[in-house]
């Protein structure tokens, strides 16, 4: 009797890697006050990533494509993640969103030039970083469209809150437009939203609009899940929160099989965020 073949599956992850910077001063960015990420912290990052087994990792707080390549190649990730994507965004300090993937990345699109109305200000706003878009064919021939986000932080009070709300609305409009004719209707938005599941920013995606459109939160069954911070010292200031999200289309949710927060001995050294991920059955 032949051995049973395990069904194909894939794992999608999101990880704020906390200032993956190099030691080169970029005159176009205000990066001089952010030191290069120490090698020990980079090694800890790679341990977490490899232990996750993720097919695709959406990253936040990466300075540029070169440091991402160097990090990957120097810390044993090149075989697992041969495909990288980073397009320079709007952040003045230089932090960008990116993708690391086991599978080829196609059709990259930046939405950093998108402008939108922000409550309380006359001039139009734009994404503080970007909404990075790309397509990846997952195991079993499943095409998935990715959107990677990193919305405005809580620092800045009401002005930041208004910007984050506007970013979410603009991102929702982009996702609706860019997926209207996408084959199979499997798509995902991942990243650091800097807001909790009950916030306006997250509910912009998870509450049905007038046409019934909404994304599914893969952690909806565990609303008290924590993804930030990894240290008790930081938690004393900000509290423990779920601000890193994986929101998927109904078609992708149909193949959902589980989720994880990746607790690893190297977590606190690697980043102030925990990696979050979700598993899916592959559909041909």
C-alpha cells in the first residue's frame, strides 16, 4: 500500500522586524539617528523566520532592498526565501514594507503616490509608508494577491489617529479596485496596522460596506491575541496589544486551517513584535 500524500498547504506571515537598517547614511532619508541592526539581533530574526516555516513573510521596518538581501544571505535564509520585493516608500526615516517568498513574486505595484482626504487638514495626505501589492502563485497553483501595509503609529495623538483612519479607507478602496477581476478572488492584506481589532482602522476592512464587501480576520476567534510588544518593559508603557493583522478575502478564508503567534526564545532579541501567521489548504 502506497503512503498517503499529505495535502498541499501554505503559510502566510507578517513580521515587524524593528529597524532592519544598515550603517550607510542615505542623504535622502533621516536615517542617521537609527543605528544598523546588530548582528545578534539579525541572527535572532532569522531564527524566528526559519522556525515559522512560512511560505511568504510580509515585513515592516526594512530600510532598503540591499540590507534585506544582505540579511537574508548572511543569516542562512537564501535557500528558504530566494525571492524578495521592496519598493521605496514615503517614510522620512526610511522604513519600508517588503516581501520575502519561497515562490516567485510577480506584478509588483507601489501605491505610495496615492493621495486622499484626511480629516482636519486642508492638504491631501498620502500613505506614511506604502501599500505594497504583488502576486504570488502558492503551492497547488493557487494565485494570491498580496497587500502589505504599515499604518501611522500611535505617536502623534489625534492627528496620527485621523491619518491612520484615512490610510485604512484609501487602502480598502485600492484593494477593492485591484482585486475586482483577480482570478479566484484570493487575496490578503497583512502588516502592522498600529491599531487593535476593535479600532476604526481595522474595522474599515472587517465591517461590510454598503455593497457587503469585507475581509475576514484570521484571528477573529481569538480577539485577545497579543502581537506587541515582546518585552515587559515596553508593555508597561503601551500595554499588550494585537496590532499585527492578517485579513483575507472570503475565498481565501474558505481554505483557512489555522493561525499562530510565533513565540520563540529569540523573540525579544529579534524585535519588539511577535510574528503572526496563518495556514491555508492549497487549491488548484
